[in-house]
């Protein structure tokens, strides 16, 4: 596929829609990229569109929110994304950088969003076998983020 990040975002939105249908979260994408005429770009900028905003904004119960930045196989954060993420961090919000659907599922576990469907059954079975297994996602993906200095399964941008 020519646009792997778009394919990933479509898959992630499909997953988040399942959680949203069960009233476990709400989410949206703010379209700040793509071609715009200079006039249209000026109007959008005046209306508050900003460069670097995470691909997805997610809200969960109890006034909890976080951002997810999605990347293709060789993707990296732009300078504008790093700056916006830093701003959000300074305000106490979390932003995760993910390269796969499994990594997004790991983020949902970190953010304490309950599992749904077959994933819930797999995690419950693993948890029954060993309590530590309850903290692992499908396929053994650890939900513990690694440092930002190296590309990891899930990059969490704010300390716990």
C-alpha cells in the first residue's frame, strides 16, 4: 500500500469505534494535514487549526484524555509534532506514538480502557494463568512503554 499510515489510522479508527459503541471512550481526528489553497489555509489557521496535533484525540470516563500519534513503518515525529507533544506534556496530558494496531491496544490497556470481545477473553485467560499476564496485550505485546530515546512498541511521552 502506498499510504501505510492512512491504512493504520483506518484500522485504529475501526478498533476505537468498537470501544465507542460500548460507551468506553470517545475519539476524533483533527484534519490538519493535506493540501489547502493559501486562502483556505489562512481561514483554517484563523479558526485554530495547529500543526503537530496528534492524529487521534481520545477521551475516557472521569475527564481522562490522551493523544495518539500514528506512524508508518519508517515514520518519525516532525518538529511540529515534537513541539506540540511537549506543550501537551507540560500541561499534564499524555501522547503516545504507535506504529501498529497492537501498540494502540497496549495504550488502551495503559489507559485502563476495559478490553472488549475476543481480546478481553484472551487477556482474562492469561490473567487466570498468571496475574502478571493481565498486563500484556495480544501476542505478548508488553504495555510497559520504553524510553523515547529508542523506537519502541509504545512511546509514552509523559512520565507516570
